C-alpha cells in the first residue's frame, strides 16, 4: 500500500477564495516517507520564488497496490534556444511533428501566452481545431497521483544525463503519465517560476526541453494538453486527476542534447 500525498499552496487565502497560487506537489510514497515528504512540501510552500504561502492544503490518501498503473518514462532531449520567441517557434514545430495541426498548436501557445495569472492545472485543447474543451477556467485539469517506481534509480538516470533540478524531475514524471493517457497527442508547458525560463513539449516519442519558452522574471505559466478528436473527455479527466500511476525508469539510454542544463 502507498499513500498519495498532495499539497497546494496559495497566498491571500485558499485558491477557491481567490488566493494566488504559489506551489503544488504530488507524491506516492510508503508509510516510512510520509513525515519527511510532508515536511519537504511545507518547506517548498514557505520558500518558493513566487512568495511565501499563507494557505497550505494537504491531502493524504491510501492507494491500494491493485489500483496502480505503470507508465514508461519518456526519453529526454534538451534544445538550446536564444530567447522565448525562438523557443516558441521550436515548440510549435515539435507540436506539429507530434500530430497537432498548425492552427491548434499556434492556438495553444497563444492561450498560454495570453494568461494573466498562472493556472493550477492544464487546458484541454482540441488537437485539430485549437478549441478549448474543458470548462474549468483558471483551475484547469490538475494531473495528480503520480510518482516513480524507484526514486533513486530515477535520480541517478537524470544525473547521468546532466539533470538535477526539481523542475525537470517533476515535469518528466507528470509528462510521462500524461502521454500514457487515452487520447492525448501532446503537451506544452512552461513554468510559473519567475527564475525558470525553460519549458517543454511532450509527445509519446519523448520529452523535448527548450531552454527558453518565457521571459526571465515572468511568474505566469501553465500547461496545455492537445487531445485527439475521438477522446472520451470524462475518461481522460478521470485518468489525469484520479488514476494512480507509477513511472518506470528506463533500463538504459541517455538524453539527446544540444545543451544539457537545468
């Protein structure tokens, strides 16, 4: 049996009461790691670059082993770009290569670029038309209940490729769960951390990290999931928000990189 440990932190009150989102975290851990995991999440909420939270919500739930699914960890490629404009052009090309239409890929980038505040979850976008499919406004669809099968093996795998930052550690796990979802063709994301300019495009073929997808100092970020036309939205949202998934670390292999850093 594992425990799903989830944290949401905000400033100015709860999210539902208009509080500004600060941080969130997701883990699936054994009983022996509950205390240290909760303490790490509290430290994160109180020392985030977006500010110190004054509202922290914790949820801890048991997860039965028979309810777990596994997903393969995506391979990583890192691409150096000189600025956010060039990064978004490269991300557009990666989305199109992943099966998203040019119009829908451009619409997804525009929807993220036009946000005035960060989203707590992701927008679901039609991969053909670019139309938003969910009705959750700034909340979006929040991917939850995920972790890796073997944390130390995963961290070693990342370190061998030159990665050590928390952003990529968490993002690759999330993207790996998302790419195993029924009906998702691709994901686009850039962070709401003002000190972190990188973002990524994920497809079933891999996780492509671009060194700049937003300007330094911007505290607005979010995610877009591009959904195929025959996807069952109810089934998809349940999988993303409720289905516990453990991500399997690759047995070998290295990142493909033009410039690896984090």
